[in-house]
């Protein structure tokens, strides 16, 4: 008896499977929206690729000490402007998210001035750090616009 039941239910299962596939095939219409390949979520590194590239470009004036794209951390070595050799700066950029948002970026800067033959820590103006963040965000948005246009 079980042989007869399995033999008759096999065609029924085949018909049901074909019906399910036909239903799914109807969903593949031509009016589906195209995927936005330049979306903020599309990246091959651990953080937002636009922020990463913009941050690297922005701090390219200083030698890099560390650049970890998986963790989203960029640390420069000390940089002294040739026009002001008695002062040097070090910048750390941390990208916190995969989205292109202002709160996905943190910039920290250290500053030292030369005194008595050595380097002494000096305060960094908050406006300086804010300006660096603004530059990085503006560049990231521009890189995204260029990517979407092409």
C-alpha cells in the first residue's frame, strides 16, 4: 500500500514544485529597481569605503604610522610644517560605522611645541578637529557622487 501512495504522491509533489517556481518567476518583472552599487553599505573593507578614502586623502600631508581598514583606524606620525618647525601635530581618524554619516567619524589630534630643546604637549583647538572632520565628510560625499555618476 505504501508503494502505491508514494508513486501517486510523487507526481503531485512535482506539480506543486512547478507551480511554486512559476509563481516565483512572475516576481522577476522588468520594472524592479536596480541595485545602487554606490550605496554606503557596499564596501570590501570593514568600514565605509568613502569615509576611508576621504580620510586617507585628508591626512596624506603627514606620514602614516598605522592604517587598519578592517578596524577603521588611521594614525599619522608626527608632522611638522616646514614653515613652522617649532610645532608638530599627530592625527588619529576613527571610522565607526559602515554608513556615510557624520557620527560615523571621529578625529583626534595631538599637538606639541618645542620648548627647551624638547617637545611639550600643547592644546589643540576644537575648531581644528571639527574642520578636519568637515573636510573628510565633504570629500567622502564628493567621492560617492563621482562613483554614482560613473
